[in-house]
């Protein structure tokens, strides 16, 4: 382990894992709420819409919240068919009203059966004949978050006559995707500390199970720091990065997402300036 690099990254985690980080990041959207289901719904939606400029992402999420009368969970559970008309023109890049209506249909169906969205990420335990019940610490390492994400995508699209166009908005390791948005959402829901950025409201997946969100900024910085050697950027790249970060903190490797993302987007590493080397 490179102690100098660990010390540097720990300093950057401390710099960016703090409430001041929230305002300009999509995580500010679920922070608008206190009800668990609202946090889950808008956390998932903010993560799903998280591509493009952050200010646009935040504004589109706020627009969506307004269209749901400022109370996403209540709207989803109690809406009637005419209430959906106001959502027919919602759009963010390639995410449109068809996708929006399916998300609402899925959330309503799920929350009519479960109290928390966390259950949607729990693969069934075939030995016990149970559905959506197997926490991460009872699954093999091969299953872990990889199994949770593969299960979630199948579960998310288990409603009859789902729109096939919507499948592009929910990725999985089976597609060899980095699953950046879903891994970011899981970080928000799972990580537990006293810094006030991540929520830590889920318990069946542990922080040690998480996979680091690997977007353009994180990928660029991680490659400069020689934390990634894989040529392409896919699910295995995110796994490789996370395994390297576990050398610095095996119980909470994804906290270094703050450091890598902050260096990439706030300090523009790899775009401008001289990049330090760590031997």
C-alpha cells in the first residue's frame, strides 16, 4: 500500500465529504426530504437523471418534485389517472414521459408490497423459498452488489408490458456497465458516517460491499493515480478500482469516491494543471 497516496486521498475525503459538498451535487435532491420513502424515490430518480451538468440535473429533479406536488411518495401511492397528465411533458435528455410514467408505476407496485426500496435489491434465497430476502452478508462474494444489481434490473422490469425504451436507463453488471448511477445511489443509501452527505438508511448491504461509482472524472483521476490498469471502462473496471481502494480502507472503500470525484470535477485533474505523482 502506498502510504503517501492514502494520506493524500484521506485528506481529499475530509475536504469533500462534508455538508458544503451537497448544494452543488444531485445528492441535494434526496436531502430535501425527511421521509424514508421520499429519500429513496428521489435519490433513485436523481441518480438516474445524473448525466450532464449538475445544475441542470438538480433543476430537472426539482421540476419533477413540483409535478408530484412536492410529496413524491404520497403522489405515487395516492395518485389517480388524471393526476398523471401533468407529467406528460417531463423530459431530461433521453429520459421522457414514457420513462417517468413507468417509474411511477414501478414505485407504486413496489411500495404496495414493501416498506423500503432496499428490498428491491435483495435477491431471493432459493434454499428458503423466499423472495427478496437475502442480505449481502449472506451472499457469496460473487453475488454481493453484483448480484443485487442484476436482480434489481430484472425486478424493476418485472411489470407486464414495460416500455423497452426505459431499459436503457437502468443498467446492470450483466450488461458490462459500470453501473455508475446505481452505485452512486447505493452509496447514498448505505454509507454511514457523521458527515451528513450520505444517508446510511439501509442495512442489508454494508459499506464494505459497495462498488465505487466510476464516471468520467473518477476514471480519469484513478488512472492517473494507477488505481486502474484495465484498458476499457466497464463493470470489471469499477471492481478493480474498488479492490484497490480496499487497500486503504477495507470497511469503507467507497468513501474515496469523494476524493476522486472532487479531484476530477472540482479541481479538474487531468484537464488543467500539473498532476502530482505518487510512487
